[in-house]
C-alpha cells in the first residue's frame, strides 16, 4: 500500500548519521516483512507481537514510537513516530522512506491528524476537544498559539495542559504541531475571553492550513 510522508521539509541527515542508521533500518524492514506483515490485522491485539515490534524498532533508535490503527477496508496503518521529539524527525522520515510496499499495510511517517472528539485522560483529569478553544497570530513565519481550556479554573492544571497537548497534536498531526507553532500558551477559558472570538479546537487545522496556504502564495 506504500507509505505516507509529511509535505514539509526538515534538515537532511548527515552522511555519518545515515551510514550509521541505514543498516538498522534495512534490517528492521526485513524483519517486519517476514514476521509481522503476513499476519495483517490478526496480531493487533497480541501484546507479545506489539512488544516484538517495539523491541525491533528500538534497534533503529531507542526513542522511536509507533501506533497500529485499523484495519480499515482491510488495511492496517502502521504509524512511526518521533513522539514529538524534533531531533528524531529525520530518522522517522528516512525509516518510512525505506519501507517496502506491503499488501494490506500503510506505513505512515508521524502521527496524523485525528478527530478531536476523543476524551483524553491524564491521571485523575479528563478532557475532550470540545473544551478547548484557540486563537493564534503570526510570529517569525510560524504561529503563536493560545489554547483556552473550559473548566481550567478547577482540577489539576498541569494534567489539563498535558491532555490538551495531546488533543492539539491530534488536531494538527505530529509533524505540523511541531513545525508550525513557534510558541504555545495554555489559559483558562473565561466568558471574557470567549467573547473575543476564539474558536473551537475542531476548526484549528482548517485555519492553520488556510494561513500557510495564503502565506506561501
């Protein structure tokens, strides 16, 4: 089914980095093609298999992460992630670029955009996308983003911010959330702020795409 790469660009890896990691990437895909891909969706609930993927991926780089989604129309989505660590973005890109074409599998670089209707729980705090509002303004070619949390006056503020960060990445996707935002601020949502025209988080991706499309044209 091939692989999906982000449209943005990051710095190319050095020759030293590439030569050191390339054999591990090739070995990972040989192993994955032989041991995991033939199972298709059958192994998605197998904790042992998930652990094996994690162990093999760590041989490429110990900080890489992954997610398995699906199957959707018979296709399993294998997402390889830097877990938001921008120094690892090149590693993710090179690994996915070298992925073989595997029937029934879609290999994706970075966690993609997802609907923000989910409820995210962090310790004793639970929050959903409809509790998050935003405003942004340009700053040095990127965006200064403020997120306003409905209910932020009560509860564990640190956990609320952490859960809101997860929802932000779901809204924009891992790559865009890391590369398009210059500064991020969290604030409680008050009636006064809401009267200033802030928008629900579900509109953020559309607004960000429109902003950058206008900026680049």
